């Protein structure tokens, strides 16, 4: 009985020591700039006119994200404040009811975007993609692959087409969708 208690005590001591060593080593690595995982900032997006796309909490701010679709200036301000360089496109009306009013082409973001053609997209889609890139893709690549994102490959965005097997137009027909590899 005493032997079992001794083994349990040794095991518990080793677990405490291993946990402390791991905690200390991760703090030392982080302080030295050696942490490879981009930790998201869980603070809620700050209140104000511009949705702060650099805050992780903006991912769940559905009300303010929905406003970006309606308020072009707020959307463009949010992209600019996050460091996204873009060009605003004039409205386009194509045959068959396709087209867009408020679209942009992202010139620079956090990772390089590779596409076979220019990617016009609704401003709110560009903002949502930036949130996805910043708070989902880049941290996941660093955590699971141990390296930064080099490039995001896209197949296209604006295209006048119908949903496969349906009569209604696809979101691509309004620059509200993008295909990503």
C-alpha cells in the first residue's frame, strides 16, 4: 500500500514539474519573440463608426458586419484602417441581371492573393475575407503547419452564372462570392 502511494506521489510530482517547465519555456520563447503561433486578440471590436477588422471579436459582430454591406464608406474605412489597400470599382450592369454597385479590388492584404484574373468583390466580402485571413487562416497555418501563409489562391469572383441546377443567379453574379483553393 505504501509503495502505491509513493508511486502516485512521484507521478504527481513529475506532472507538476512538467507542467511548470512547459509554462516557463513557452513564456520565455514568447518573450524572446520565438512563439510561432499568432495568438488572436479576443477583445471585442471597439465601439464606433468603423468596425475594427484587426480585432478577433469582429468575427462575431454580425450586426456591424451586416452594416458594411449597406454603408459603403464605413466598409472602405474599415478596410483602410486594417491596412488593406484596394481600388474602388465603378458600378457594372451586365446582361441577365448580373452586376454590382459597390465593389473593390484588393491590391494588398496580409498574404499574397493569386488569381487567374482580377477579383472584383463586394466591399463587405473583402472585409469578411480579411477577417478570415487574419484571424483564421494565418493563425491556423502557423499553429498546424509551423509556417506563415505565403499565398492564397483564388479561382474567381464576379461571374454572371446561375446556381448549379437552379434558375436563380449565383452570388458570384453580384460579386458577393469568391472561390478559394
